[in-house]
C-alpha cells in the first residue's frame, strides 16, 4: 500500500490486515518495495512488519546509514559515519515467546525453571525467551561478509553483549568468527591476526573481522565512526543501533532499509507510519526514495542508484526541503512531500 494508512485500508477493503494476495505477489516477484504499515494497537495483533518478515523468511534487516551534506545533525562531523547495519530479523527477544505475569503458563515455566533448572525467580516475574541459533546467526553474518567482500568494505564488526549473555550473544560472536574462518578464509582476516602481523592495514583484498561489545559500540559510533563500515548484529542490538546511527546523520526521515532473505527482498522506509499526516503531502519522502535506490542496487542497476542518491544530495543542498529538515536548516524553504520529490527529479535531469 502506498499510503501510510495502508494496514487499516486493507482491513476496510479485504477484511485482512495483510492480504494474502499481497504476500503471494511478493513471493512470486521476489523483489518489492513498501511504505510504512499501521499495525492495530492492542487486541493481540502481530506487527504486520514482523508477520511479513517471518512469513517470507526475510532474516536480514539491512540499513545503510550515511550523511547528506546540509542535513542538520547533532554531531560535529556527521560525514565521518558511513556504515551498513545487518541486523538479524527472526530471533532474539523479538521471537515473541513470552508469558504474562500471573498466568497459568507463566507459573508452569517458572516452577520448572526454579524446581528443575536451579533458578530462583520471584513468583511475580513475567518471562520472555531469548533465542539465538547457530543457523540464523550464521546466515546473517554470511550475508554481511559477502556484502563487504562484493562492495570492498574495510571491515565487518560483530556487535554483541557476550560479556554478560555468554551463550546467546557470546555465541553469536563465536559463530560469526567461524563463518569468516571456514567459509571466507581467502577474503577475511581477524583484527587479532592483523595486529600480530604488525601491518597497519591488510591488503585491499581482505575484509577485517572485528567484534565489539554493544554499549561500547554506541560510544564508538559517536567518537570513532570512521573505524567501522559493516556491522552484523543480533536483533535487539541492531534495532537500537540503527536508529542511534540514523540520528547522527539527520534522523529517520532520510534512512532507507530492506528486509532480505535468500529468495525475497523487501525494501521499505525505516520510519513508522504517521496516520496523522496521511494525505497531507507533508512528510519527507527521502527514506522511501533512498530505499528505492537500494532496491536498484540490489537488482544490479547501479547507475540508477547513483543518480537517485546524487539527486537527493543536490536537492538537499538547494535547501528546498520538507518540514522535518526545514525547521532545523538555516535559510531553508519548506516544501511539500511532492515538491521535494519533484526537486529530486529536476536534479537527476540536471545530472
């Protein structure tokens, strides 16, 4: 659905929040682009985005974060940040396996854990299960490393909280190193091996494999962003990190994204839907337009990707921008959503 009310419109028209025709079409054509979907609040509905990811097995959420000159930013050198985040999309605490406090099922799991597994959990605890499998972790890392090799990126960094959660987050890191060593030995070198070799940088043909603790990574994206290019993360870390990174470069209004599996690739704006603005011709279309550019890159139509990105860059430099950017940009002219898009088209023609 192209309009931001799309979840509820589908319900009005088809009696389904996520029409099965839509799912079948995406599965058949294997590449699709979508706007934000409004999930009904309460009433036990699963997030429509989560449903799409699970039913189409879109296990990698991919978000490139880069800076466009002229966009207001809270940091001094936003241009130093140029990363691509590969976030695992199916597991972790997002698997949705949890039990409400006080329910019979919750009590059952609690008593099992306390009685048979030696835990001492309080009776009034709610419970959630954090799952991380070797299969899901490895396929995510595999995709990130392949991307880094193809695009000649300097490094892939596993972001994890393995110092505390040794058998889930820590395992994610270990499995990541295994994939690099066993499947890409000719193309990768670990940070440790690099240090031992005494060479400052590896030959251009090798991608450096690193890992960082999640809280430290947040800090380093602010203080030393140039040291990172591709990040591979479990689900929760990746959710936080991609929004925090986007904030450094001017916010979610400009952040594109994709959910990709082995067969289907679904491109989308990373911001949520804003039903209050629907139909007002107001909101920044940059995120969706740049997601389109990502889609063309995925299809191998690289000159189109470059043109769109350049069009967006030049449109912003002219300072004819939507309200979210205009209110922070000195000397900016506020334009409508459609006018900003027209401005990008003009710049593409000029190129």
